[in-house]
């Protein structure tokens, strides 16, 4: 059963940036939880060259209705010209966990 929840992926160049963005999203009720996975190696093409960089990956748990504000918050606080911001729909999940996400995002 599809839900309105999303998992948003975002890479950051360092731990400080990752922590800053994660805390901003959670305190702003744009995300219920953000996992920070350190030590990933990204290989990508940038300006016609193959590059690689050590990065931190954010796994952001949120909802479709928060996506636009979440994207804007990341763009405003991210040092990359073109940050990775990819939303993946959550097709199913533990109902209690999905309810917890909703409770964290509510303005109550």
C-alpha cells in the first residue's frame, strides 16, 4: 500500500555540513529523522571530467507535502552548486513508524 512518505537522499562534502542540514530539517519539522552515513565514495561526472570525492550521505525521512520546503532548505544551506536531492516514494512501511513520521512533521 503506497504512502505519502518519502526517503530523500542528499550527499554532503563533510560531517559539519551534514550535521547542520540534518538538524535544520528536523528542528524545522521538515524531516522526522535524518541518518548520516559517513565515508561514502562518490564517483561522478562534473563539467566533463570524471571526479571522485569522500562524502556523507543523508537519508531523510519526510513526506511529499514537505518536499518543496525541504528542497529549498537544503539548497539554501548546501555548499554545492548542484546538490544531490532525490526523493524516493515509500511504497510500504511499518504502520507505527510511518505514523511516528507524521507525528514529527505535524505542527502540533
